[in-house]
C-alpha cells in the first residue's frame, strides 16, 4: 500500500512541504520565521528532506524537488502517518454498523479507509481509486462504489462531469473529508476546484459531515471555502484548537485524539 512508503515526515517537515507547495521557493531565514524555530533547526530538517529527494537547496533558500512538485499526493501519503492513523481509528469508532459513507480523495481518507477495512457491512462511495484499494484489502467486507469519470493520475481520482453527477445523487449517513486548511474566518479551505465542488455537492444531502485534520492544518494556507463551519457536524483533530478556531467552531462536536510523539 502507498501508506508503507518511506520516508515518513514529521509534522514540522510536512508544514515545510505545505509552505513550499504554496510558495515556489523561500529563503531559509523566512522559513524559520514562519515556523517559529531556529535557523539551525530548519537547516537540519531541510538537509534530511534534501537527502530524501523532497526538496532542492540553493544558496540561502530551498524549493520543492521538481519530481515532488509533479506528484505531491504520494508524498502526503507518507507525511504525519502516525497522527493520520490515530485520527482514522478515531473516525472509525464514530461510525455505527451498516452506515453509508462518502470518503473524499484526500490522503487522510486513505488512512480512514485503511481503518474501515477492518470493519464489516459499510457502504462506501468515493472518487478515489487509492481509497477504494485500501478498502478492498479487507476483501468483500464492504460495498464500495466508484463514479465514472476521467482518471486524474496525479492522485488517482476519478474527476469530471460524470463524477460530479455521481456526487449530486449521493445521500450518505456520513460525509468524511479532510481539507487543506481550517480557518477561523473562512471555514474549511481547499485549493482544488474539483475537490471543493465534490464536497459541496455531497454535504447538503449527508446526515452528518465529519472533517478530519491534523494540527498542521490550523490556519494553514488555503484558497477556496469548501465547507463553511455551519455545514460541519463533527471535527476530529489531534490537538486542542487555538482560541480563534475554538470560537469559530462553537456548536460543532470537536473530538481531540491527542498528539502522537514525533520530532516536531
């Protein structure tokens, strides 16, 4: 499975990766300032990421390696693995037997699917072949539904008009998604228009919307509101929300799993 690939990134290294996704290149000094750590700490992380082929260093700065820029999804499958697995196990415990579920095409959804593969009797719809493959490892325990559409090879997502028609017809008990960012002002934010439209098509017809996000998503960069806070029923996170997010999510059921020890 893709989740077994190495190297596994710590939370801080994933944050570096997310910053570089939004910024083509950045100086080491600016990166240290944005992370709130010393220049030596950043240089140590960047050297490890360069050794793994994730970033390319230049005098005084860094950028994502060109191969990583072409396929960021595979890298996200091996970032914050321990945290995402804990979040996924928590989500699995929230779902009753026989529930119908829609999972999005996020890397976190792959880990949720991995956890659900141990369950039985669920009906799961998803636009992601990676999510479907994780569920299939459990054999015939679940009914798995995929849309028609055009295969997006960068993240193995079935996208396009047929996939969107499929989304509008779904009325699941639970819609489970991850997002690029949790914003006190903007709600749940994403970058990709298809991912935004898919969530917005399913969420009005879902019995409950569960958003799953680790602490690296707190006030991270994001472009488009995919879900306003009033559409979210449950928020599953690994750390206590900072005060602005806590105020914005009043009335939402917030489940905190607790941090996993790493090198952050």
